[in-house]
DNA sequence: TCTCAAATGCAACATTGTTGCATTTACGCG
DNA sequence: CGCGTAAATGCAACAATGTTGCATTTGAGA
């Protein structure tokens, strides 16, 4: 089964940052690398933890907040709030390739799988309402997890 | 626009609370009244401000958090996070009456609005996958919030 | 190399939400 | 009504997340 995956592009973070028109700093490169490697949007503390796993020096907490916001400001990252009210960051553009099909989320392993079906058309909205995003969320257990739990 | 979870009845808050199976306290009645009167989901501080406008004594900050959560726990209120990561509360109606149509969630105020359209049918899944839940999430800004942000 | 706006580190602060515990209160029951 | 008790409240402390101000350092163009 085709797993939803991050971009296979070997574009260096430093190149992306330079192309975005902001200074290439060690912090920005490390954070963007972390977002690229991540398989889901990361919150501030998760990025911090990821960075702590490296041998490099730690980035200041406030600086990390500012780096994340700067990546969003220059279009390299996306910022969204999760159900607990915490901001999560992901690389921008990674979602575009998954725009015209729907996804299945395994509630067991957390995996996201691409389905063949197209997303349903957005409904008609009352006057004055502004559509921003339509998400068809299909949840359950994937084949692997279903087999394992049936055993 | 028909707001989701609007109660057509003039049921007293105290009756609703009693029927929900929890103790009828002055705080719960006042908070539920505030949510009923509100035209949009209110966050903690907004409920606090609303209550401060009355002549009654102020409710402790922690108690207000606990009252709001208790109203959610007993099914009288709904809790959703807004775009800034703040929880907003609104009165809940019967959820059964909202089974056959889809909803629009305002990412600004957290409000939930009933739409006329039916929910889309569940997609066909790959072999071995087990469907558990399907959710059609339509997000954007409601008429009120769209007007306000355009100003 | 020089220069300086941009980025960083650090301290302090703000907002939102939670936990522990002593006190008070709602309400079922005799 | 008056009791007993579990639930609810008030208060202090704490936690998590995010922001502001300011002095210092640094990326990168001239
Ligand atoms: Mn928050
Ligand atoms: Mn996909
Ligand atoms: Zn799975
Ligand atoms: Zn709204």
C-alpha cells in the first residue's frame, strides 16, 4: 500500500532558505531539516527534542519560536493549530501533491495512506461564508494493524 | 443562519443542568446562560467578562474552567479550539438531529453551522483495511468573522 | 575587509490551562 | 426540616505555550 510520503526531492534546506530570500543560518537549516524529516507536523517542543538528538549545540527556545515563524513567513513552512490548541509546523508544498485524493488514517499505527478516490466536492455555503479547507477524514485500522489485532 | 445546536425551547438552564444529571449550582446556571445568550462560541476570558458584567459575585478562574469542562462532560456544551489555539465553548443541542447533514466550522470563532448538504458516502478501501469513522470537515470563516477580518 | 540589518541569546513577562487541598454546598434521605 | 456526604468551589501554586525588550553576534552584500 502506498504510504503518504514526504517529498523525495534532494533539495538542500540551505538552498531553499536562500531561495526564499532570508539569511541562511545554522538554526534555520537545522529546523527546516527537522521538518523535512518529520512524517507529521511538529510542535515547538518536538522540534526542540529532535534537535536535541543531534550533537550540535541547542537552539534557544525563543530563537526556535522565531525561526519557525520566519520559515512560515517566507513560505517554507505551514503553521496550524492542533486539537489541543498547540501550533504545529510542517514543510510547505508537501501537501500539494496529495491535494486530489483522499487519505486513510490508521488509528492504531498513525499511518496515513493515499486512497484512489477523489475528495468529495465542497458543499454550497451560505452567503458571506468563506471556504478555506475541506477535509474528508477517513479513519480506521490499516491492513497490517487489522491483521495483528485479529490475531 | 441556522446555528448548530440551537435550542428552540425556552428551557431554563437550571432544568437542562438538572436533566443532564449534575448538580445545579449558581455557577453552572450563570455560565450556561452566558453560552445561551452568546452569538458565538466564547473562550474562557470572554465568559469571564460576560459574567463580570452582571451584579453577581465573580466566579473563580479555576472554577470557571471546571464549570466549562463539566458542561462539556455532561453534554450541554461543545468545546473546540480556534485558530489561535484557544478553546471556545458553545451550547450543544441534541447531536442526533445533526446526523443527516454536514457542518461548517469557523476557524476563527470556532462556531459550528449546519449546512443543507448530506454527508458524502464512505470511500472504497483497500483489501484488509477496516473503516471506523468518516468525517467530512468543512472549514473556513463564517459570515460574521469574514466581515470582521475584511475590515 | 567593512558594515549593518538581520538573527540570536537571555531575562522577564503574558496567557491559557491544570493540580492539590481545605472549605463549602447541593441534594438525597430519614 | 435537619443530616451526611459526595460534589463543587476558592485559593495558591504550578505547568505549558508563546511573546517582548534589549544587548550581542553574525550573514552576506558592498
Ligand atoms: Mn494554548
Ligand atoms: Mn496522498
Ligand atoms: Zn496501522
Ligand atoms: Zn466565525
